[in-house]
């Protein structure tokens, strides 16, 4: 559950459903129009890093206009 939230927003619930229903989210992002555009622009490594799963034990939280974690 989200930090301090009783239930996720509709947007968060939809994102979670889409993520869990996608066998390979990284590949899906790479195949999307935005992913292809970023890769073509030389940002393939950034896309790969952004789509890594279970690589960090820290989750940044927006607090008073700044991310902390």
C-alpha cells in the first residue's frame, strides 16, 4: 500500500494492473513509441535503467517539494 494511503488512486491501480498483466514490462516500454523515440535518440541505457525491477531497496518519496529516500 502507498505510504500513508488507505487505497491507491485510480491511476495507480490502473498502472499496477497493467504492470502485473505485462509479462515483460521492459520490453513493452522499449516497444512503445516513447521507448523507441528515446532509444533512437541515444538513450537506450536510460530506458534499460528506468525499467529495471527489484534493483533498489529505496523508494523516493515526494516531501515538501523534494524527493527523499
